[in-house]
C-alpha cells in the first residue's frame, strides 16, 4: 500500500507561502482590532474570536476555486475572510451597520458573504451541516465539479444532524468536505468528556468515507489534507472528514463571563483549562510556525513578512473605521428580507 503524501513532500512556492501568511495575518489583525472595539463598548452582542485557529481556515480553503461553497458556525469571521470576503462590510455586519453583508441583520454569528460562496453561518450547533450537504446535492445535480467545505466544531459532533448528513453525503457521494475544528473545548467542556472516541475522524469509517486528523496549527498540513479531500470530491468520489486539532487563544466569546466560586471569604475564578495549557498552545502559534518554516526554507524574507504585517494591520484598522462611520439600518429595513412579499411598514410601526 502506497504511503499517503505528506505536506513535507510537497514543493511549496514562495507565492503560496506569502499568500497563506497574508491571509492568516488578515484574520489575526482584523480580530485583534475587533476585540479592542468590543472591549471598549463600541458595539455589543456576541463576538467569537478566530485568534489561534487561523491555519485551519486558510489551509482548509487553500484548494477552493470560484463556484465552491462554504458554510460556517458561530465562530465565523475567519471563515468569511478565508473565502475572500472584504473586511469593511464584514466589520460593518458584526457592528450591525447597514453597510454590512446582510444589512447589519446577521451580526457576528450569522454573517454570510454570498458573493464569495459563503452560503451560511449558523449559531446553532451543527446548524450549517444540513445546509452544506443540501448545497453539495445541488452542485451534483447541476453536474459541476464544485465542492462545499462545511466547518463545524468539536461541540457539534454529537448532534444528530452531523451523523445524518454524513450518512446522506456518503450514500449519495456528495461533494462535501466535513471540516471539524477541534479546538478542545465546547465553551468550557473538554471534548473527551462528551465524545466516545479519542479522534473524531475515526467516525468517518462508520459512513464509508476517508477520515484524517491533522495538526490544525500547521497551515501546510491542513492544506495538504484538505486539497486531497477537495480533489477527491471534485472527481465525484464523495465526501471526506478532516479533523483539525487547533486551539482558541481567547475565551469562547469575548462577552463570556466565567462563574465565580466562593472559597471561604475569597472569590476564586472557576477554571476549566490551566494556564500552563494555554501557554503551551501559544508556543504553537500558527502564524509564527509558517513564518519560521518559510524563513528556514529561504522562500520568504523577513522584510517581506514585515511588509505583509504592516499592510494587513492597516487593512484591519481601516475596516473597523469603515464600520464605525457607517449608518445604522433604517426602520424600514427591519421589514425587508423578512417575508417573501414586501409589507407596508407603516401598518406595523409608528413612523413619522
């Protein structure tokens, strides 16, 4: 039996490395500025940061092309950026402004840039899996070679919809890649406390599809595995399950409040993960890994990395400035995209 190709066997071009670094840095700088804005109260609502998981987004969509689709979950910002979504309307959507992709109505957890093939973002666990599999069926019926990449987390893997859609996709050989971002915790619950297998990818065997577990902090390893799965789907060979072992560097949500316990007269913050664990994962920063590898391979220079960093830092700042300066949705906009037929808003709300 032939050995499966490793990411180390592949000849990566300097252009590929620069692009992947740029895209990961784009996600990082956008999220960092968003966190600053959120922390000072510029906008409210949920905000699930993508920091730490950038390699999973960028690597998974490395082999995508025009016409491909993607579905996302509550931690959706990085997915949108990886698909090619513009930063200013993304920031505006998160902020609830009229210039957002969805007119400010989707917000952070339901943003979707349809123009780049981002079909949906769902806050409900596994909510997008059915949409992704249905979209894959549509692509197959249209006789295209396009595929769907379906992102979901370790917290969703025990939902019935995940099992139903994997079975359906395998039975009908649908062109969908089920991409599990295993960031270890569903809010504060370690995945091994709720899941019967040590590797989620092992479940692929039950549905008759390939399954693999890769280092989600290594964008090159993620890209190699997902490129292979995408090529298989394009060839009409059906779905695959790819599990990326990754880690979020921030809390589950920036508005998350960890409960406090009382211990004598002292309030002690309840911990679900040790600081040593967080520190260890920080040593495996996906951006720093790619940078170090590319420098060692003499494919990209330090000056090139600095230039990319500066450009993406400014792009992130500009996006949030755009959101800040954008208008809020009008009262009339509340009623558009709500029903199939237009309604007279004056019958429902008191407008001047």
